[in-house]
C-alpha cells in the first residue's frame, strides 16, 4: 500500500515540475501563482527618488517682518527621499509610476528585480492624476508588461499586486477586483477614477503593478483607504486605459498631460433629481452650466441635459465623464449619450483643448506702481481651466499677487471687478486705476463666488 501511495504522489507532482507556464484555468490558479509571478515580476521595479528642498524662515518674503527677522532661522537645504514602485511598459525602458513618488525629484534610481540599477528621468508627470512616465537611461531589451483594456475588467476577477511595501523588497499579494468606477474616494479630491481591489497594498506599493491572471497590467496601485495607515483591504489603482494615454503623450514629446476641455459643470443625479427628471432610476450627470466656447454646446447639449454615457460607457459622476474624455485624448471625438425631457439622443463631440482666446494680455505691475509685482491676466477658457475658476468668470484675474499685493489682501485667483469704483475690463486698466487713487485704495474682487472689498492705504 505504501508503494502504491508513493507512486501516485510522484505521478501527480511530475507534470507540475515539468511544465512552466502561466496558469490558465481556475483549477490551475488554485494550485499556484508562481509561474505568473515569475513572468510578471521582472517588469516591476523599485524606485528611489531624492529631491532637495529649502527650509525657509516663516517671515521670508514678508515685506515688513522679513527685514526684522532676516537672520531668524537660517535657510538650509534638506534632502527628501521617497520610496515606491514602477512598471516597465516597453523594451526600451518606458516606466510608469505615481507622481507622488517621482514628481519634482532631482535624482531617480530604479532597481530591477535582478538587482540591476538605472538612472531615470521624468518624461511627463501630472499631480492631479498622480501618474508619471519615466525613461530609463541606457536601457534596452527590458522585461515589460502589456496593457490590458481596463474597460473589460470585471468585479470579481482575480488580481495580483506587485510592489515594494515599506522598502522590504519586491512583494506579491493576491485578491480580487472589488469595485470599478470609484471616483474621488482614493484621494478625497473627487477628481480621480479608480479600480478598487482587496489585494493588500501598503506604503511603498505606490506605482506598482495590478495584473490579471494573464500577466497583463490592468492598473497602477496608487493609494489605500485606511485609518491606521496599514492595509485594510481597500486599495485603489489607476486604470490602464489612462496609463496608455499618458504613454502616448509622453512619446509624442508632451511634458504636461493635456486633457480635453469639456467646458461644463455638472452634478450626479441622485434619487431626488431622478424623480424630478422622470427617470426610472438615478443615472448620469446633470449639466448645470456650460461655457459658450464648449464643444458640448457646439454639439447641441444644453443646461438641464443629463449625460448618461460617453463612448457607450455609463457615467454617473463628473469625474467619470472627465476620465472617459481623457482616455480618448485631444483631437479625438467622443459619442455622448444624453437625455432631454426623458428622450435619449447621441451627439458626436470633438475633444478640444481649452481655447486660449481672447488673448490673455498678461501684465505685471512695475516697481514704480502702487502694487509692484502684481501679475494679472484676462480671463479666457484656458485661464479658467488652469486656475480652476468658475465657468462664469470673466474680466481680469490675479495670477500672482506679489509681495505687496499679498499684504493688501489679494490672492491668486481673485477676479478683479473695480478699483475705487472704476470698473476693470482689461489687465492694462489696473495700473492706471491704482495710480489715480488717493491715499486709500478700495479693490472689489470676487473670491470663491463671493464679492469682497479690500481697502488699504498707499
């Protein structure tokens, strides 16, 4: 009997030892992830980034106290180190990671699974999306992962997270896709769009790979939801579809990620709105404002319409809608499904950059002016997007208050309405209006949707 049992055990173990391949069926997956990890792990790298920052006196830059406390707290450089992960996407060394890992770094060192080291430089980074594309220096014939269309990912799929948690070295954890279209929950900004997973993710996993059972990249791990700082099984990954658009722009020579400009604002349709709109169930994004230069307006959409899908993918938050436009890219065209008075229609919307017209006519007040260093610009769609102003903003906006403007109470993004009762129509109006003022100046501004009056003596 013992001989028979030994023969049976050898018979079961021989095929597994002889065959080295990625698991293909659920039965194979239940046995081991080892072949999958052996294939995918070499493309996941550890990233060590360093930047030098200056510790400044709290009075630095203040036109009054700065002179009195000139020598208070010596300014000296301080080195900040960050640790994270990245994923190689091409044989010539294109790597994707998180912006918070490598953004503004002066020195980036990338260490492969086989302990080879490469220097790297950032080709393109975006703080809002928390993505950065790097290029390894002198790299060739590198192991890399292919991108999967993340729109095909389904809740319940098995996934692996590979990264460098806490700097202990490359680590693999397994889980499933827990949710899709998670908007804003990862960063609190309500601007993100994420794949949720319960695969354990910890500090240092940022920028690492989230792969499927075929070894394809479905997302880049970016953050966790945790009260203690440890993994509670709620992790978020940036979808591969957005990563593909980042890579395309980086390879085209862009240094800043460019998103299509929708030129509208909207709100999710909740149960109350759904009842008033006559919907059977809450769905879509209600357009609450639209700019005259918006491509959506040109395509026929109006305030009060409900956008229910972009490129035949359902959208239920503004973040989801912007994500759908971003993965298509500027210069492309999207099919937008919208409802008006309960009737659904489709429109083809050209995806454009925010128009930089009319001209900004930027002005910075000179040393002899009342508020030297005050920088101003005319408001146009490009300025609205860059400075995150309301769509209804017009006139003149403060782009930099300068030292004296800040002392007077001005802030960047303040929209100027008048100076001593004199309406401000263009940036060039501000200097003469200030010079014409008497001993007391009153500037009326709009800040955060509220009108304020700032008074100071000259």
